[in-house]
C-alpha cells in the first residue's frame, strides 16, 4: 500500500521564462509576457492553497493533497491535448517544400 501524500506539490511549469518588455512587439515578447502572467497566477493559486491547507486537519490535508495532485494531472493532460493540435499542424507544415 502506498503511503498517503502529506504535502502540497506546487505548480512547476515546463518552460523557460522569456523577457517581457514594457511594449512587446514580437511574438516572443508576447509569449514572454504571457509566461509571466502564468507564473503570477500560479503563485496566487499556491498562496491560496497554503492558506486553505493551514486550516485543515489531518484528514482534510490528506484529501486536499489528493485533490491537488489529481488537478495537476488533469491540468497537464488537458494542456497537452490542447497543444497537440498545434504540434500536428507544425509537423505537417514542416513536410511542405518551397516552390521551385
């Protein structure tokens, strides 16, 4: 039998943060700004999680950790599913050859 989870995992993104200039003009600039917004949202979620977690008893903490892990798994799966359509499009574009 697996031991019960006892602590929050936290959210860990799988991207390197790009710069976000005051006036973004390129796609990379816009991506960098969006990544920073994601990280700010993650931090706010984690702050709320810790506040709720501190109010719970032992069983509540265990259930909360299970729910957090299930949500993180769902979040990763849905993000992968959503982004797969773009990977497929990119893959089909790479097989095109320029006209001679």
